[in-house]
C-alpha cells in the first residue's frame, strides 16, 4: 500500500485528493474514511489502496498514519485585536494614505511595519 499526503479535502463536499508518490493524484471520498474519521487535513500522511476509477485513480481503503494538527484558536483577546486594528488604521490614515495621494509609495520601513501588523490581524481573524 502506498503512503501519501492529503493534497486537499473538503469535508462539506465529501471528497478530496491524495498525492501518490511517482504517479498521479488519487481521488478520495468520505465513504472510504475509517470509522471515527470525519475529515482529512492538508499534509496529513495516510496509507491507502487504490484502483482505476472513471476519471482518475480512486482510494478504496485508508489507514491514517498521523493525526491531524488542529488549528489553534485566536491567541489575542478581542480588546487587544481591536486596539491593533485601530492602530493600523491610524498609521494608514496618517502615514500611508497621504503619501500614496501624492503619487509616491510610503517609506520601506513604514510599509513593512504596516504589512506585519496586517498579517498578524489577518492571522487572528482567520483562526
């Protein structure tokens, strides 16, 4: 049985694809998931049997080799995140927007700081 990694899996749609070393990707349906497994996570290692399907190879049996990594919840409190959003809006309004209105980009240091804060906010909102 080959060992591959989950490329993607959509639990709402009930299917996804697994990488098959040295060959094309293999289709996996929720119907072949082991008992107690509701979904597969990107990068999760699995062992599987497969056969040729109508359009692509199809998984027949799966053995999960590693448990999925669970996403952590937000690490900041809402009040702290609110403060970050307020601060970045102030910087955008006072330092970035006026410079852009003059037809120039902001200084590299300012741009990096704003980008770093925006990434942190996006990461928190996405978790």
